[in-house]
C-alpha cells in the first residue's frame, strides 16, 4: 500500500454478517451487510463440502495503532490469519457499546447501549440466529465482563471464569472435545493493565503479548482438533486506547486512537490444515 492511499474502513457492525454467512446462518435482523473484501476472501477459500467451525477471539482495547507500532509482536497472529480488515468501531468507544454492535450488527442508537452499562441486550444478535440454525455456540469470558453479561439468556453455553488464563484453558478444552461449533473467547488483561498503568507500559505490552499468544494457542488447537472441518479463525478487538491527561490508559473518545482497530480473519480448510 502506498503511504498516501486512503484506508478503506470496514465497520464493526459488518462483523455479525461475516460470522453468520460463514456458519450458514441468517445474520441478525437489521445487521449490516458483510464487507465485500471478506466475501471475496470467503469465495476464494470456502467450499460447501465441509461442516463449519468458528473460533472468535476478542482481546479488549487492542487499537490499530498498537498493531502498527508493534507489528513484530503481532507475528504469531499474522502467521495464523490471511486477511486484515481496518475497522471503525462505534462511539462511545467503550466495551459494552462496541461488543453490542459487534454481535448485533447495529449501531448504539438501535441496540440501546450508549455508555459503560451492561444490561442484557434485547435486540437480535448472532447468538440468537446461530442457535436458531442449530449451531452450538459457546462464550468463554471473564466474570463481570461485558461479554459475560450482555448476551445472557440465549440458548448457548456460557463458561465464565476468574481470569484470562482460566478462560483460555476452558476454550482449549472445548475445542479439543469438539463441544461447540462457534466459540467466542473474551480476554481483558491488556485493558485492565493499561487503565491501571499506561497503554505502552512494560506491564501492558506483556499483557498484550499474552493475548497474542493466547490466540496462537487457540488457533493451533483448532488446527489440530477441528481438522476435518472448515474453520474460521478471527482476532476481533472491540476498540482502541489512548493516553489520558492523567497519564493512564483510557478510551471512549471519537478519535482514531480509540475508534480504529484491525480485524484479522483466516479460514482453515481440511485440505491444507497442516500449513497453519
Ligand atoms: Zn477499558
């Protein structure tokens, strides 16, 4: 890409259509259409012949600028995926607002979460349409997080654990035992740490590395235990982060640091699982 070429942003509200289309389910009512770049990629990779699995990893607060600045650190993610979509999140760029849009496909005015509050979402989400299509969905998330609360009450499995590592251990077990068809995994250590310190403190960068490693471990498990399926793997952060006037990490503003994220997707096919 040339330096001055404008970035063509996808919207965070495109994500539900990507996941649902891959899994062969309807997208949620009123959800945005998929991004053409994702559809083109799917056309290239996917076949009707295989059953599907999906592994969606949601690391909290991993902004686009972090990826650009620490690209070398993200190599284990890049090695596991094939396309990168620059994405604009929604305002206010706070966790429950963004995840509500990421999984319903509609803007905050429609889904109703417009700040740091965690009601159970009433609009249709992928958790409704996937389960209606008899697709087994599981959410593995840290307790009290937005992801562990706002999608409650659906016909899916919830695995709520004390911390990121316990979430990852459970997720690895679910993949190994083939206990679900679509697995959503939420981790929050980077967000916790940058709020307490700074976006680029050593502690925060260490936490970010653990998210990258976690995704890599999950993809390796998917490659090994889901090898007979066509598997979508995705690394989908909710929003970015910036350094606030009080010297700590924060987010929620309508600025590129908070609103711009990168979404990473790959599809593993049974014929070439070994390459991953
Ligand atoms: Zn946060």
